[in-house]
């Protein structure tokens, strides 16, 4: 299916004045269809920020936008009310204008065709609630939450591509199966602010090769992993889900 990541961090005192849970979402896809990524940035009234992201090797931009919206609903399930901000008219209009009609017509469009991405729309329909307000924002106009999601989603889409696509698009012989590290040994990589854990060095090397500012390190225990992440200036929660 894909790979995911989640962590939380505090906000500044000015940001803590917020009285509403707000979740920004975004999706990205290289080629469309192709490698894709999704991202969520949640700002809670108590000043906490939670971010999540993931990627899939073969997907579409619309599916990644929907996946981001679904994950935002999961992450804010405990909130009394939440505003979800998306730059996708497909998601916003789908939820607010089309979804009810699709359900009444047994997931068929007005033209009689099956609803595209029906699996994700069904999941979203189960999670949507009156406590949720859906808003649209224009992309790439400097909205901080949206820009942050854009960076995370693009990092996942490009990172997934580096892991799976041959350099230059030239076919290569299948690599030998990578030997797993000794029990308790792992490799951590940091690319575009996102941590990944690898069971062998070749996988780690493929992720960091050619990535500007990438970092990596071998760990011999979970406690050593936490020390490495701390040395990189990230919270322990950056290891959640990797």
C-alpha cells in the first residue's frame, strides 16, 4: 500500500491563541499516475501541532488528496469541531456537493458511470460528520499550513520514486536481495525533514543518494535510534510509524 509517518510538536505562544482545530491537507503525484505522497498538518487549540504523511509507488493526485483528507479526519476524531482546509476542489466539492448524491444513487454518477476512487470516497463518507467544516484554499499563495503539507507530500512522492525507479529511467538488472542487518540493528535516514527506518544499508543508501541535506546513521538499539533523532533536532515522535 504505502509508507507513513507522524509526529507532533509544540507551537509558539502567538499560535497558541487559536481556539479551533484546523487541519491542512495536500496530495502530490509525479506523472499522475505515478509515485505519490499525501500530508496533513493539524493545529490544535491547546497549541500542539500534529503532522502526518505517507506515499504510494503507483497512484494519482486525486487519490493522494483524498487520502490526506481521510487521515485528517482520523487525526481529528476527538475534536468537538474541526475545519479541514484543502487546495483540492475535487475533495471540497466532492464532500460538500456530490457525495450525498453518489450515496443515494448507489455510487453512480449523474452520467451513469461508477464513481472514481470509490473505495476512498466510501471511507471518507463514513468519517465525515457535521462537526467538520470543509474549506478550500488556493495552492502556493503562502498559506503556512498548506505550504507545509505541500513540502511533506512532495517529499514522499519524490522519495518513493527514488526508492523504486532506476536512475535515468534505464532498465537495470534486478538487485540481489538485500541482506538484513543483524538483530537489533537498523539504519535511519533523514530526507526533507522526514525520518525513515531501513532494515539494510542498500535501502537506506538509495533513499539518501542525491538528496540534498540528507542524513543517515546506523543504530544498534531502539534507544540509540532515539538518540540519533534527538541529535538531528527532531522529537522522539518522529519515529512513530516508520
